[in-house]
C-alpha cells in the first residue's frame, strides 16, 4: 500500500496522560501498541475510543508493516479488557460494543 507520509508529530502523547479539552471534558491516554507502534486509545466518561485496536467482535489488524500481533494481544489483555465492563467501546470501524461483551467474546475465542 502506498500513501502520503505523515508529518512529524508536534507532541507524542504518553500513557496515562490527561488531555483537557475544556473544564469538564478530559481524555485519558492509553498507549496500546499493536495495530501500529504508537497506537493509543482514549478514555472519556463512560466511553473508550479504541480506533483500530479493538473492534466489536475482533481485534484490529496486526499484519501491516510496523504492527505486532504480540503487542496487540498484550494491549488488549492488559490495557482494555481490565477496564470497567460497562464502558462503551467506540471503535474506528463498525458498531459500538462494551468492554464486558468484548471480554466475554475474547475469553471464548482464547479457549478454542
């Protein structure tokens, strides 16, 4: 695949960093490498924005240049699935889900 080269980042976000959008709205950064080395998810209120790390019913792709299946598995198991099961998952593609639904499905898939 060919695409435009992304410009250099002005600032790299750190795991656990809080981003204040205004007095009431704060986003917490979760570093979740795997889909890409610098992948992040964002926690805000009752939502977790997972981008291409965790989709409803499956993990994101880890077969692209720079991606890592092991890192993706580690990110999902250690950063996302331990979160509150009521959090609504807003992925980069497809329908919304919850951490609870994704945890149950992941545990079923890992048993096979």
